[in-house]
């Protein structure tokens, strides 16, 4: 664009920078001219009752804006608050789908009663266009699915009006004609005028049009599509199912089999949104999987088709699929650090596809670790409050990843690739690494932090470490150990103690490589009691509760003394226990007892809380993260859950799923967990029990300590 040249209608939203001559973050304008390279002069549209009428012009830098089409600008202008505008813009998939809404598309809207499904009926123009520069706002009339509009009435009640920011989910109905009715919000008359479609995400938008065009032909039916596209289903497949009314619902196959009373194979599907009449994973009286209520749909597999939003082959002719990565709105990393995502906002911000951290080229070890450490853990938040170091841009890059995850709920692959490059080792950029190797580099080299753990072996000086590796003999444990039992046994076998209460304890399970693991399943301990693992700290006698002065490694597996629990005794109980004929060869070890502690003093327990679990299966890392104090507040994250395009061209689709069933399992009493059959647990619970690699615990009462020097 030449300086001082006029510009055709071109709209934008300001996404960064401080207020400058009328423009501020979140406001919408129209470019009038570029007065000099990089500086735009434009009209500013106000909000409120005068929305749509421009104010006097202002000047804004091009790099501080994000371009909009007229239709996008009209939708955003009806959003009352600038923060909601920016929040919607940060969810490109949702915003693109809202821009493409057609009549009778199914949406989920946020209103006073919570999230409710409804059908889009009209696109409303709000306000009169009195001047050529006016920009009318656009809103949606939505009819709730559970409302009965067939009841006789002299005057039907008007449909509620919603802005684009009120829509939290979109399920396009490809079987209905294109176009919405334009209804003037002032005079109430109808203008039959087609809606301009906006395809800001070519891969999904163009696919939607192709599906619509094919489905308008009478010869192409749902059953024919299924036979034309014989893609075998498997657990984890993304599918779509057309209802009798023509509405298409989307979901992921969680179970395949023949239900009781049926003769053919059915699929149990976890839908992307709640639908009245669906279950939480039960069909009849039998549970086949577990998910949130009203999201489990059971249908014959013949009714399922590959998800047309991502699949590219549905006819004999190949349809070229765009594998261009969906555009992500620019992100401004403000001076303020984003706090951990609160429990009340986690599901809305994080759950879904294209959520979390997008994987790229063997980055799953890094993606899963960063998401586990920084999405919701409160204690770890101290790391993110480190002042920016201009001489170490890698710390700024990490901060940007964390803030973007916490504010937008999505971090594109490029941000992570930049971070991998700055780690300074070629293998970090392309090769698959282990989480413990990355964690050590992250805390030591990037964050310049002292070792998280100070371990003392016997009378030797303490050694620093960032993670704790379990080492023990398999014979020391039962077939289904808990993390508490593994930690106790490993510390006792290696004569190790923690010199002080750690702020974060990352416990690596006894498995080596991708295949070998010492135990087929491991039960998570939601809390770790490390009272008996602290050096020179008072401990209770295992028998009577008085101050302990001896501990015995040989008593650890004793079946008559709660196997797996550390055994320490006061002098009296130590003599009594070891006079038993089976324990005469034991060698109790004297403990260092603080001199100022009375023999009958109560000993406080030192507990650590589980906040994340890293898992590995066939060289691929995923994570489970607890996002709040509620026992059911668990998320499952996979940075490469699906892919658009092939290995050479395309991009990974990360996904986050709510996992409340893990809370149900872990809330069972310890004795029930010991008797549980892991193979009968829900799918994601089985995955955690079988594939656990590292358990992450935090001590919320103790902040992290940092060095003052550069590593």
C-alpha cells in the first residue's frame, strides 16, 4: 500500500499496544489510509447504544492490529466487552465456525441458565445504517432445542438474541441449504438475502462446502457415503452421525462391540457436546465406558462416518485437502504474568480439539511436560514470575508459552519449536527425548534454579537432583504397588532421605525404554506422606506412636506388618518386634533423633499432593493433569491426538479431554484399590495405570527457591 493512499473497506481489531489517539485493545476500526509504512489511519467504531457509528479517526500501528472481514467485524461489534472480543478471537476454530453458521445449525449458547443447545434461526442486523460509514452489528436469534414452539399462542414470544461471544460450541448441519434469513432488528421485516460465507480456516471451511455440495445431490445419501468411504473404525476414531432430523453430531469412538441384545457391531461415541437423552457411558444397564453425562451415544457402526471436518476422502476421486496450518491470531505477551488456570474456567478454556500445546516432530515429551507443569499447578506458578532476562531470550520464550496456554488455551507448534531451538542442542530440536532429561535442562539451564531435591545417603553429604528415579527389586513389592509403596521401598533400599521438604517431587517409575516396565500397573497415590523419609526429622513408632529411634529395612515386606510401609520403632517396640523367630536376623538401624523432642510428642505429617502424571506408550507421551481441588477435576492431554495431512505435509491436532472417571477411581478406599482389576477400569484410567512414567507432586505451602547466578 502506498503512503497516503486511500484504502477500500478493510476492517481490523486492535490486539496489542496501549491506547493511541483513540484506539485501544479490543476496539474495532476501518482502515482509511496508510499515512506511512506501518501506520494506519482509520475510523473507530464505538460500542453501546451508538455501536456501528464511527467516531473521529485515529492512528494505529499495523502490527498492533488483526485484519477482519466486514462480516467478522459486524459480529465482533455486537460483543459488548472488548475482553470477550479478544477471547473469542483467540479461539480461531470456534470463531471461524460462528462466521459460517447457517439456518438450523446446532449451537450451544451461554445464558443465565448455563450452557444450553439451540438452533440458529435468524441472523439479526442491529441498528439502522444512516450513513455510508455505519457498520451494523450482527447477532443470532436462537431457538432452544428443549423449547416447545408448537404450542398455540396468539403472539409467539420473540426468540432470544445472542452475540458471537455467547456461542461456546457449533455443530454445523451440512444437510440444510446455505444461507440465513436477514432480519432487520429495527423494522422487523425480512430480507431474503444470502449470508456471505467466511472461510478463515481453509482446511475446515472448504471441506464443509464440499460436503454440502455433495449432500444436496439426491443420489448421495448417508448410507451411500458410508459404503463409498469404507474406513475401518477403531477406538479413538473421530466420527459423525446424522440424526433423523438431519442434524449431524460429532464425537470420538470410545468403545466397539456387540451390546447385550444386539446382533451386529455397535459403537459407543463420546460426543463433542451434551445431547438430551444420551448417557454417561451406559447402554441399558451395562457400562461400556465413562464420560460426562448426556454425551455418550450408542449406534450401529453402519451409522457412523469419518468426521468430515478432518477426513478428505469421501468419493472415488481424491479431493485435494489443504494442509495449511489454521491461522492463529497474534498474541501479545503483556507485562503481567497470567495466573494458573482456575478450576472454574479450565473446562471452557481447555477442553476440545486444537487445545493445549500443538505437537510437532517428536515434541510430545516436551509438550506433555510443559502442560503438566504450567497449566494449573499453583506451587509452580512462582517459576513464571521470574523477571525477564534480556540476555536470555529463552526465558522470555518460555514465559510466552505459559502465558499463551493460560490465556488462550492453545499454543501453536511454532512457539514450541522456537523454544526447542533455543535449548541449544540439536537433539532437542528433532529427536525424541525423555521428560527427566528435559526437566533437568529446564530447571537448571533455563530457569537457573537450585535442585528441587536434596538427597542424603547415610552420613554422606547431600546430593541435588530434579527428579527421583525409583530403584528396587521387584520381589520387594506386590503385583499392584502404589506410588507411596514404591517411594518408601526405593528410599529404604538405597538408604536415602530427603534433607528437607521439597517444593516439587517428580517420581520416575521403574521402567526403562519404551517397552520394559517392572510392573504392569501402578496405582497412583493422590497424596505422598514423606514424613518418614525426612532426614533428622522426628518420626512415630509404627506400633505405639511414640517417638521412633530405630528403623528396619527387612521389616518392609513383612506380610504381618502391613507390607510396603516403612517400619520404625521406639526402643520397647523394636525389642518386642525383633524377638519374633522370623525376625531374629533383622538388623534395625538407629535413627538420628532430635534432642529437643519429647518421647510422647505428636509428630506432624508432611504430605505432598499429586497434580499431574506423565504417561508413555509406543514412544508417545501424554499427560493427566489435575486442574482443581475437586477429586474429579482431571484433564487428559495429547499434543498429537490426531493429524491433518500426511507425515510430510500437514499438522498435528492436539486435544484435551475431561477425565472425571479418574477421580471416581482414585476416590476409592485404599483397600478397594488394592483389590481392583485395572483391566476393567474405564479406558483413560487403564491408560494411566498401565502407562504411567512419572508422577508429579507439589507442596502448596512451600515456594520454589532460585539461584541468583546464571547457570
